[in-house]
């Protein structure tokens, strides 16, 4: 089970140099050493066994979710989806029920802060008037692992009939009803949930989250979205301050480079 830790260590080494003059933040670890574990569980073999079993179970969950991300197929369908989103002259509407609805909402907020107007539409609320926010210039991205969610199926059928918008489906089943209603299907493939009941959405929602982040960030780069642009939309908090500072530094460096060439 240690191969995931080794992989992350290779991807994100603690002592890797940071770009620019960004101050290196202290690194904290929440992992107990073997010696600490022995001290914590000394004289209580039952507690020690339970703790080790729970940690092994937690590691198995993390490995299952990482495996689900690595298994996502990336092909022409992904590129087609990005191009549809890039050419959208309206807004991107994301939708989904339950836990995948939260993932859909997260994608909408990520897109909005990175140069693509977007919003989340709850399938239940759509049936009570909110479908009116949909226009023919929009793109709708639906999230449904089964691809059979009744509320989503009903909503996209009505939206397509009313406005003829582009539909992108993110699902675990390429031949599902929702997939068949869509123009582009991004399939995460069959995912085994690490839940002991085999029911709780976990690895599947993690895979959908990662895939939606990939969509947003590839689109951001394709649009040429800059740190200065980011600062305009995300002006508050730590990220806003960081974006403004780094955009200003880049502007000064660029201006200095131009002057140097002229000289």
C-alpha cells in the first residue's frame, strides 16, 4: 500500500524549489511515527490492533480513489468537450443530484473564477421554474454516475427541446440514458466504491471532481487566462492578494525586458 505515498513523494517532493520568490511555507506532518504509535498504544494491544486496522482501511480508501482518477480515459471526447466550452457564447450550466450535484456546483464556481461564466442548476428546482435561466447559447454539463438519474433525465430532455443547447455528460456508463441524450460523453468508467457497503459515492465522485478540474484548467489555458485576469474575478482573500502581487511582478518583469531590448 506504500506505492501511493511513494508516487506522491515523487510528484511533490518536500524540498522542491518553488517558482519565483514565493516564500516557502513550513511543512507539517500528521503521520505518527512507529515509535509514537507504540507510545500511544502501549499496554493496550486491542487499541493498537484497531488503530492499525483503521489506518490500513483509510489507506485502502485513498488508494482506491487515486486508482479511480488514474483510470479515467482521456481522448478526443475530452478535447471536443473543451472546444464546445471554449466556443460557448452564453454560459456553462452544470447540474446533478445528490453528492455529484456538489461536484457539479464546484465546477461552476471554478469556471466562473477562471474566465468562463457558469452557474449550477438544481434538477429539482428546474422543474419549478429555474429552467427559465437556460438559453440556446448555453452549454449544459450533467453529472450522473449511473447515467439514469430521473430528475436529470427529465430536465435535460426539456432543456434540449426548449433551447437545443449542447449537452456534455460526465458519467460512469457510456451507454446510459443520459449519455444517449448528450452530444459529448466523458466516461469515468466503472468505479468500485471503497465503501464497505459498496454504496456510498466516494471514488466515483473523486474521479468526477478530478475530471471536471481537468476540463476547467485545460480550458483556462486554452483561453490564455492570466494571473491579472484571475485577480479581477477573485480579488478577495489570500488568493486574490497573491494573484494581484504576482501579476504586478510579471508586468514589471515584462516591462523591464522590453526596455532592456530597446537599450
